[in-house]
C-alpha cells in the first residue's frame, strides 16, 4: 500500500498548506527518516491477531505501517488539526480507529474509553489476540503512558516506542547508577527491557534538543504473577525513591507514615537483613520486591491487630 512520505519537506508543506505548525506543548517532533519509521514497526514483530495502541498519530506515517501488519490499530491524537490530517491519510483503512483527545485522563490515569476499545478489539479478534503499544511517543507523556499501561487489564504484551534517550536510560538502569529509580524497578519487575536504537535529533522535524531512543519492553507474565498487589507495589516503589539520597530506614519510615510505626519498619528491615546505612538506589530489583512485600504483609498484620 502507498505510505505517506514523511520527509521534512513533505511535512512542512503538508502542515503549511493546512495553516499549521508543530505545537511544542504537545511534544510534537515528527520522525522523518522512513527507515526508522519502518524499524519501529518491524521491531514490534506484529501479527494479524495483534491489537495495537498508538499514542500520537501525527499524520499517520507509522499508523499505516501498523495497519498493514496488525489486526486492529487504535490511534489517538491530541491535536485536532493533526487528527483531521491523519483521517485523510489513514481514516479509510478498515482496521484503523482514530480517536481525538488526550490519552491521559490525568497524570496517574489513562483515558478510560481507550482501554474499553482495546478490550473490545481483542475480544473481536479472539483468544490469540495480543495487545501492543507501538508509538513515536510525545516526550511529555511517555512516562505516564507506559507506567499506567502496566497497571491496566490487559497490560501490553510488547511495547515498542520512541522516547527521550534519558528516559530509556532510566528504564534499563542498574542498581547504584544515577539513572536507577522507581521507573527502573517498576518496569524491570514486569518486563525484559532493552534499547533497540539510539536516535540523533537530526532524524526529527523539528529537531529536539536531546537524543532519543527506540525501546522494547517484553512483558513477562510469570514475573507479574509474583507480585501479589500491583498497585500497592507501584505506589510503594515510588515512595521508596521519593527521597533517594536518604538512608533506606528514613525513606521507609517516611513512606509508611500513618501505616507502620518505626518499630514495625525496623522489624521488616531487620528480617530482610538491611543495614542502617543501606540506600534504596543500591538495592537490586529483587531485593526491593521483597522489601515492598514485607511492608505490605506488616501493614496487613497491623490492620488485623488493630
């Protein structure tokens, strides 16, 4: 099928003809290297029983490639003018559904009808349906989109997305590094995380001020099943890294305020063998998982004894 030619000159003429300019507040940076657009689509290894979510339709260049390979594509664009242009480019495709609006309801929750449509599409495809996020993500929403999707039912089987390289570094970071934090622990607890390619600013129009990265996350259902309460885990991990330079005990006491007292916190830390000088950012993912579960059990016991 004919694909939109997403070169800088094509995009400039296309938007100018419609009286438009890229909108910085929406994080609009169009990928103009067609080989890299293909790389994003190909890295997802799509099948005809896949349901794909794309956040940031743009003018539909990636959308068309996803449509060629997947069973269904739900693509969402916040910019009304771009949404209209994308309808001209890909709206005629029977397996593409375009939404206009924000993919986020607020910072911590996704737009609810988006996931309803994903579930409906998967039900239509049948038992073999997979759910994937494949997108050139606007920089300003990449973290909440990816993080919140991991709490959803279903959560993505695969994520392939273009994001800021700095964010990619945080996702794959190892304990003790400056980039290691709550996002690293959250995503590495659920997925195998890797960087497919680093992208320079010159492959985008307009050029961003930072390098970008294509990431791939592969969900590991058995890892997910080992976390008894995903929402508790997600919130507690974020609390543990809120004051990352403080000692672990101080961070835990602060994060569990009103839920566990200092004695109860010390019992959990002592049972796990953590010293007074331990710091959260030095703990491997598996150790943080044990700590969070220890705190959860202590909190349940405290509630039962109250």
